[in-house]
C-alpha cells in the first residue's frame, strides 16, 4: 500500500501551543500509560536561512535531539553554511509519548562555548502511526521570540514496537572525561542493561535513544533477536565471542601541499583533525609552513560492515584566539578494498591545497565481552590456539598483534555511597589504550558482583589497563567512585587479586576495593620490536588547562631530576678537590686507565654495568629507588607561597636559558667585536691543537690539570673559562639597555637659546 507523506509544521516552544496540520487519524488518543514501546525513525534533512553567529556572516551548525532533558542524537557539523544539508538518520525507542522531542541548533566554536541558534519541539502524540511525515520546524529563541532564526526540515515515522526487548548491550568507546553520558550506538554489543538504566548516558552522534536503541543500518543479531532477560546475556555456542568492532582503519598522515596562507606573514601553522564517529585524533602542529610534513599514524576502530566516512579538517593554530579553518575533506571507507594500503591525495574543500594520506583497512582484533562461565582461556582448545598464535615460531606474522589480554571483573566491596539513600548504582569501565568496555549496572549496592570477562588484543605490551568504577545517575553524568591502573608487565597470570581503588589522579586511595583476575599472553619478540616504534595515541579528550597544583608537581619533578645531575657534578668536583684522598686517588687512577685505553664499546659497557648493579641492589632488598610519596596536606597560605616560588624559579630559569642562547648568538653576530676577535683567536688555537695532537692526549692533559690543580694551588678559585667568556657577551635584553638613544633636535640647548633670543 502506497503511503503519502504529510507535512507537520511546528513553530512554538511551549508544549501547549504546538500546531500541527495533518490529515488522518493521529495517535493523540492512545493512552499515555500504554506500556508498549514505540520506534521513532528520524531523518534530519536540512536547514534553511539559519542565523549567522560568526564574524564572517556564517555559522558552523549542528543539531541536537533531546527527550526528557536527555540528549539522544547529535548531528555532524556543517562548516560555514547557513543552509546546511545533513541527511542523517536516527532511530529512537520510547516507552511513552508524553515527552516531546526537542530540537536545538548550535554554532560550533572551537575551544569556546557553542552559540545557540534556536530550538523547536515536536509533539509525538500528534504523529500518525506507521506513516511517513515531513516536518518543518521554525526555530525560535525564548529570549528573543520575534527573531527569525530559520527552519529545520525532518522526516519522521512513528511505529509501535510491542513485545520488543527492553534490554540492550553496550560498548563504550568515548572519553569519559568529556561526558560520562556519551555513548555511540555503533558501539553497542556487550553486557545487558536495563533500558531505563540507559537514558542518562545517551548522548552524541549517532547516539542511543532515551529508553533503548535501534538503528536501521545496524545488523547486529542482538538488536533483532534480543529477549527479556533479568541476567547478563549468555553468548551462543556458535559465537562464543561477540566481536565488538569489525576492523581497524590505519591512517598515516604524510604531508600537506600548497595549503592556504592564514597568517599575515603569508604562512600557516597547520594541523589536522580526524573524526570517525566519536573517535577523534589531532595531529601535531607544523609551524610556519604551507607544505607540512607530518609522518604520523592513527588507528580507528571500524564498526560498520560497509565502512564509514572519516571527516578530515585542516586548521591553522593561532595563539590566544580561535584557530583558522583551512579546509576539509572526507574519506569514504566503503570505496576502499581491505587488506591493502591506499595512497590518497585529497583536495581540501572550502579552502586550498591537498593532503596526502596512506589508508589501510585490516580485519578486526579479538575484543569481546562474555559471562564468567564462558571465557577463552578455560576452554582448552581455545587456549591452545591462543598460545600457538603468540608462540616464538610466529614472530613475523602480524607484528601489530603482540598478545592477548583477558580481564575477569568479579566484584567490588565497600564502595563509596554516592546517592542520598546511602547506596550506589555502580558499573565498571575497563580500558586498554583506546579500547573501552563496560559492565552492566548493579543497582542500590555497595558490594556489586559483575562476573564479566573482557578480552582485548594487545598492540603494546607497555600499555596500562585502567579499571574505573562509576555510579550511574539518571539526572546527570556518572559519579566517579574509584580507579586502578595496572601495567600489563606487572600482571601475575591467573591470580585473583583485590585492588584498592584510587582517586581520579591515581595519587591516593579512595573507598573500596575491586577484585580482578587478569591473564596476559604475549610474544616477547614482537613486544620488543613494537617497543621501538611510536606509541598509540589516545583519542582527543578535553583540552589541557592551567592547573596550579599540576604546575607545582611538575616543577618539583623537574627539580628532582636536575638535582640528580647537580649531585653527580658535586661528587665529581669533590674528587677534583681531594675532599677524600683515597677516593680522589682511586678516581685519578681510574681516569688515567680509561682514557688511555678508551674504546667506543666502553660506553654501552658502562651503562650495562650500571643496570646490572641496580638490578642486584633490587633483588638483594636494597632498593633505593625514590617514589613520589609526598601526600602532605598543605594549607592555603603554604600553597600560595609554593606556587609563587615555582613561578619565580621558572621565570629565572627561562631568563638564564634565553640569555645563554642569546650570548652564543651575539658572539657570532659581532655584537661586541673585541669578544668576537678573541673567539676567533681561541678557535684558531683549538683547531691547530686538535689537528696536531690526538684527542686522547688532550683529555689526559685536561684531567691531570683538574686533579692536580688543588694540590698545586690549594686556595685557587674554581672557574669555567667558557662560561666566564660568555658572561661578558651581552644578551639581547642588555643590548637594548646599552643602546644609545638619539637626541631630539627640538630639545637641543643651542636651539633653545636661539629661540629665547628671538
């Protein structure tokens, strides 16, 4: 039966004043207490005559859908366009039609708060069931109701979904720092949740619905065949694991060519952003160039069988203000063949220049969630296959596949009470680099039992497993309860261990413990080879901000490292000063022996002996390694003084370093000709000496002089001739201070006297 589309016009912001012009029977009379589920399929078409929010008379619009105050969908950003075309689809399951669908439009501002561009809503009770409907929404601003903010065009279909499952499975692949509520429905497939437990954390693009999930393109059997269950999902015998993503997309950013000049000097400071769903990367900044050479690699997880589209934007970094947009392009992964590297030269749209990329699509890694009763390592056949996969005989087979990690999240005890009832609704997030999985929520319990098994593919044996416990909160983002970080190399296989939960900074304990059992299987040769290549980058999270506590801590760390070198210099100097004659005599003899017999192999030999010495100290119980255990609580006044001391020290250090570099530069710039001539004479002498005398003899003479200087002249003042020379060369600041100012002729005494006579 052919179904025609009806137009719905909504131009009000108050639920009581919505106006809809449709023909036919609506579902307004449907009892609102009807327990049946409804599926709302929405196609975001386009916008027309939207409001300009940027200085250039344009906007970068995107759209949010909300139900019950919770964000259920976020569109992509259309840059510099007041008539954007999205053509994006979302599918939402709702259990009643009381709550209207709110549509809000924002202008994206990088690094700033996004600007509001208008909103409208759609009364779901006025829609016809099983009938496509075109919707035209007139955007309004509640504070300025007379302003014309444009329109948004949608297509919607409302369908009853009686008997559908209210339990879904979820995988989280987002930064929990940005928002603990954000989750992509492309990442669904893990442990079951109550539908009502989802509506607080559905946000982003594309997103889960408020009370469930569905997507027309998602072909997961869990979406189609899910049944009512009160416990976690039992994986089928046929598929003992559920692969959570279908492949890996590896992108190597090679270079840019002929990019647009955005700065006044005719150059740019370009960097590139990549986005695939909620996976985001940002390249390094290449200063002052229109032909940057990046040579960086990024890995994305591919969830859809047919591929996806990677959005790429190029930006010019501007300190202290908003970065300039250079251009954009896209990569359609569905058009690329698998297991093959493609070299792409992409023309930047809305700008100038090209980006050169290498794109490779490979098969999925082993990542899964299952119940405690179903795990790979307890199955003898599967365990043998895993051990065979990472045996020493398969060194050169898939070097990126280093090992296999299995994490059993068993239970937690004594968690912190986050709700006013004295209880919590805890769930657990397991992260390995950019791979994030989570358990179901155990409601109103401070001693939850999850009994879940997570498996990961290890790409770097030096990665750190992070396990975080959150409290689900329906009204706002999840509350942090505790966290542990476990380096893979420190794991003892098959041992069930209680880990004390730490705070967000992992610097001190918080309330509760979590019980984990972890197994790591890896190929040592592959792991060693992977150690020599760059680490996998983390997805872009929130921008770093100035933190006084972090500044103080980093300064103390730097000071501690510098003091190690200073103490070593003092120790060597004490040998020159003969503070301890036996030690100085032994050092003098050792110096003569090493210099006279020196060979290049002695350098790694010394480092090897140092490593061996420290190893024997550790195994003998004489571990002298320092740990940062400074957890002393300081008062507010003490913190102020500490921050002030840090700022003054940093200021002085920067001045010394800058002055040292400027003095070297000014020596060669003939700022003081006398010193430059002196440097020429000294360099001529050193050149002749080094040409005529072997370096070994020169070092011997220098060492004998240093060791015997105190014996020959006990009261001599220590000095460094090179630093003494450079201290006479003025820095750039001193050059300005010493520069003479030209007198103003109008203030000449002779001219003043002549004017007085006149």
